[in-house]
């Protein structure tokens, strides 16, 4: 099936319109990670576990279900899988750049990236599975090949975001975990590992949403303690109080990423704020 519509945004499902782009790696905001290697090793191991879960779930599909729409606008499940494989190779390019110092962009350009996804979306399931496995192996090898002293080396992602190489495994983890949900084959944000959910909330509230002029001051509460409240959004004006939104970490993540409508959240100050698409 040939798709001519623009490539869908695949981070924030609120995003619609004629300028669809994938925003996981393009505009996600600088990942907050240390450069000592602890986060790098932990996140790399989490990528392998998440990839194993993804492969097991995809192996249970058939050709008909593979061609059905995903949860992403304009994308079949085949589009999602094609994107995941090519994203692994794109991050290998960045890891190679960090290791060698020779600039190696994620993709030649946006058109080539989108064309590759369209080209590969309708492949048979066995081909998708092989591509996912082999591209994941290339990513794992590139992660292992990066010397510890190169972890602080900064590379440039799509959209111009500068990132230390130490944060690239977390980038990949975000892609694998959220796009597994986007396949629409039974996994939801409620099934995501708690450590992943917490890391994403930290990134979203600390970088992506922080100071955004179109997002009201938010107080996101996941428990009774002071450490269970996160603040984000634009600075409060004099006399303005932040809007409090309460719920589980997974429910908050689903709402913030546009993957749910806010089910499971409460907002005593009124209806949930309408968040802009951050593409």
C-alpha cells in the first residue's frame, strides 16, 4: 500500500497538520544524563530488554495485522517498524561520530529518511523482524564500541539539538518503548517499566515543557510527598498559581506525550489544560 501523506509525528500524538515530522529524536530536548558511564550502561541494558519485548510481540503478528493502522496518524504498523529499524541505524551514525570525531549525521536529509520509511513499510513480516534484529545488533555493537572518555562528546540530532553521546541509549529506549505502544497491539503506557516512566517525566518536565510559553504553570503530582510533585510549564505570573494535575506516573506520561486523553488524572482546578503539540 502506497502512502503519500506526510510522515506522522511519532512522539506527540496531538500533533497534526501538513508539517508532520517525527519528534522523538528531532525536538525532544536535551536528555539530562551524566557522562560517567553509569546511565549509559543502564540505559543500554534497558534498550536490549525493551527490544526483546518488542521482537516477541511483533513475531506474534501476521501479514494482515502488520498492514493495519497503528496509533500514529497516517502510519501502518509496518511504518512504525520500518522507522524503528532505520532509527537504530541513525543512532549508530551518531555513536560513530562520537567515537571517531568525524561528523556522521543521523540521516542524509529529511526526505531520504521519510522515503526509507515509506519504502520499507509494506515489507513481509519476516523481513521486518530480520531488519529489527540486525539493526538492533548494530546499535548494541556501536554502544559497546564507544570508549568511556568519548561519552561527553556532543553530536547533533535532527532539529539541531546537541547531545552528549552518553544520552544516546536513552534516546533509543524512548523510541523502542513508546513505539511499541504506538503499534496498538496490546501494550499501553500503563505497561511501561517504572524506571523508564520516571526518566521520561524528568526529561519532559525538566527540558521539553519547562519554560514553554504556551504551557501554563503545571504542578504534576504522583504521590503525597514533596518529592512526588514536579513543576513545569511557563513561569507563573505574579499572583498566579500553578495548575495541579494528579495521577500515576504512567497516566501523566500518557497525557504529556499525547498518547492518552488524560484518563486516570484529576485536576481540581478545572478541566485538564490543553497542551500544545510539541513537534
